[in-house]
């Protein structure tokens, strides 16, 4: 278990980093539109309507850097956001966040759905600068088969990932405890899953500081300092 003082210091550094520049870079509907693989990337994936945009907004401390929508599956491209930028003109960001299309997918033509799936799978399997993937799971529902399929694919591709339970303010504490326990137990069976389970609420701010610190550590290393 992390030392409380050390964890508090990591959370404070991460908060300061995210209070600096965080800018939308581009949307990539196909692999050929990806930015040059020059800095570490942290990808966010999950079922449609899992609260991905809300979590991104909470992590970055912005109200609408990622567009939250009542229409599941609105994100149909890979959306890249630059985090941190050194003072030198033309310098690269410290790392990037990648908002991925929701799986489970909204109602859409089959060809469109297959195109999204191909884009997501190809990116996750072949992106050398991908430092970590966050697999978001709605705490009200727990792991579904589509989540398990994503976890299996990440295992096979040797892509490390963290499981993040979202919307934890929407269920009773006893139910959350049960979902967290079953999710953690299942995650232990997956070789690429990080041992830490993150419980978050974008609306209430629960778990956001700890996840923010974890994201920075994954992108820049445990010993990173400004």
C-alpha cells in the first residue's frame, strides 16, 4: 500500500500538471490520421454511456474538454488531447489522452460499427507509445461480456490496463463493495490488468485525484517531477 504522504504528494503534482495546458489536438477517423507517435499516450475505453467523457472532464479539471452526450456512442473517432507543454516554442506535450469510441456501440449501420471496431483494435494492438489503457466499467452493472472481450484482447496484445469503476455515487455502498470485490477478483485472472482497482465518481469527485496521479505515473514514470 502506498505511503499516504507519498500518495498525497503524487496527487498534488498531478493536479498541478493538469491545471496547466490541456488542449484538444485532433480526431482520427482512420489510423492514417493518428499524430506522430512522439509522446506517451493513455487511452480511455469502455462501453457506450459508461461516463467516459465525464471522467475525462473531471480528470482534466475542465467542464467540457470532452463532450458528454445523452446519446451513447457519439464518439466515433479517436480524439487526442495534449497534456502539459514545456516553455520552448514548438515543444511537444508531456503526454496525450486518447478518448476512444465506446464499445457495445450505439445504433448504427453495421459497416460503421465494424469500422469503429477495426479502428479501436488496430490502435490498441499496434500503438507503440501507448503507455496504459483505462477500461471503464459502470459500477451499477459490473463487468459485461463486451468488457471481458476487451480485456482478453488487451491481454493477448500485452497492453497493460487499469480497470476504473465509474458512477460509484449512483449505487449503495454495500452494492459498490460487492461489485468492486467481484471485479477485482476477476481482474486477477487477466495478465495485463493492473492490480489496483479505481473507484470513481466524476460528479462527486470520488477517486479522481488518485486516478489522476496514476495516469501521470503511467505516462511519465513513478519518479516524475515538474
